[in-house]
């Protein structure tokens, strides 16, 4: 049950934060000679509880990581004094679940075990909504979007389209909550940055894949500072001018520099880590603000970054390839 006290919540989170894996520990795990040695080093840190590495199969590491994330999400949900704002950082879990459930229903199969607990909406509720095509239990933005998708599915299946529509519903819901609460904290800054950066990435993707403007419009997200028409115009802007085109608002300079790096290297993969670093920097600015959600959300997203790093490490161990460790929140 959510708590009323930031002091209590931050105290709990501060204790748990000391048990998170830092860059040095992750590097040590990465440099282990074998998958099993890496697993042993991980479990020695206390990650996963009291599991014995000799009794953990190779394929089980993915379930261990997922379970630890679910535990962290549940804890944050239990202690947060601001559940409505905290829930916004869990919506990506719900989006993943909605897309997975819908695809499974369309294929006539059981939903796979990649469903994730710990989102803003109870997983059983989402299962019931998709199974019955009844979305009355969901917030207005999701309800309207899912009803629209159901009507479109009657005319044919387009997984890319309904996936983009669910993402758009998420950002409309976020904007609605922030506007209703008149929130101008780091929460708005975080999601405004994400929307603008994702839209810039969508323009790059659209140009690389030779999409038309209508397909790009489907991918664009509300809630940013940069007018959506600017991104549409970016489809016909000379590539060397694209960074300058997006240099608007608080996030414009950062996005512009990232686009310019892409243009100079020709490597579009630089954009996602640039965005992730920028989002972490928003949280780092408030990690010591004991009377805000900063430390709580920082812990949550820190566990997400930790899980991503572990997946990269153990994926590399399985395949025998070198990898670059993702950045951690610290």
C-alpha cells in the first residue's frame, strides 16, 4: 500500500540502493572466464537471494533477472507517496503486456511467459481486457486507443500499427496525468525529453526505411516541447541540416548534437544510448532530493539499467562475443 511519507520511502530505498551492483562489480562479472563463473560472481553479491549457482541452469538467468525487477517494482509501488506519478514510470511494462497479449490472441495461442508483472495495471486485468476486447477498466487514453485497434483489426492485422498506437496512448495518458496534477517537476522533464528524443529517432528511422509521412505520423508521440510538424518537416530537410532543424526547446541542443553525431558517423545506433544517458541525467539531478520522488524513481530506473547490463553480459557469455556494458544510474 502506498505510504504518505517521503521520509519513510526514501529511507527504505536508500537501504536497498546499497545492495545494487555498481560498475566495478559488473565489470568483474563480465570479465569472468565462463558463463558459470560469471553466474557464481553475480550470486555471491546476493543478487537473486540465496540461490546456489550449481543448481541454476544457464537459461534460468533470464528468469532470475526478471524476478528481481518485479520485486523492485513491487517495492517501489508499496512505498511511494505519489502512486499516480510513480505509475507513469511503469507504463512501459503495461505497453509490453498489451502488445504481447494482443499478438497472442490474434495468433490463437496462449500468452507467452514473457509477460511482466509489476506494471501500473494488474496483469490479470490486462489479460481479461484483451481476452474479452473490453477495455472499460483502463484509463480513457488507453480505452479509446484499444477500442480503435479492435475496430482496425476487424479489417486486417498490422502489428506495427497497433504497437505504435499503444505507445502513443501511453504518452497521451502521461500528458493527461501531468496536466491534471499541474506537475512541473523532473517527472515532466523526463517524459518531455523522452517524447522529443523518440520523435527525432523516428524521423531518422523513417528516412532510413523510406517510409512515407503518414507512417511517420503514426510513430510520433505527444508530450514533447518540439511541435510534431517540425518532425514531419524533418522528412524533407537535408540531412546535414536535420540537427539544426530539431534544435528547439530545452532538449533541442542535446537532440541536435546527437543527430549531428549520427550524420557524421552514419551510425543510427548512437541515438538510443544518447537518449538513455540524457534521461539518466534528469534523474541524477534529483537523486538526493529527499522530499521528492527523485530517489525513489532513481532506484527503480537504476534497477532497470542494472537488469539491462546483466542481460547484455550473460547474452555475451552465451554467444562468446565481446560487448559494451550499458551505462548505469549512479
